[in-house]
């Protein structure tokens, strides 16, 4: 896995009275290989816990379709339990 910092330079055009996205430039500030693989972490209970594996990419229908995953995972991660200290 590589972490990158990118700056976006977006250009918009006004067409028929609406502002529309026209193009994007995205030069790289840096890229660094991570010593640990994020998807090897235990699951998190976002937003109560910030560390751990989240719900993406498996929550994306396009990801599941590409990899032949029929349904979004359940009970894998997500909102904290009712007895959580998160308010």
C-alpha cells in the first residue's frame, strides 16, 4: 500500500447557466510505502473507534460487482453497539 498526498486543480465551465466540472489536474506532493497493510487491521466500529479497518471498499456496489461479491458484508464493521461509550 502507498499513501499519497495530491493537490487538486479543478477547472469548471459555465454551460447553459450551470457550473460544471470540466477537468482536473492532480500533481503529487509525495508517495510513501506503508510499513503495514491497512486491510490487515482488525475491524473498527466507526465512529466510536478511529483505528482499524473501515467499510470501504466492500460497501461500494461497483467493487462488489467487479469482484463477484453478491452482498455488502454484514456485522463486519460499522456503527457502534448500543452499549458503546460513543454518544
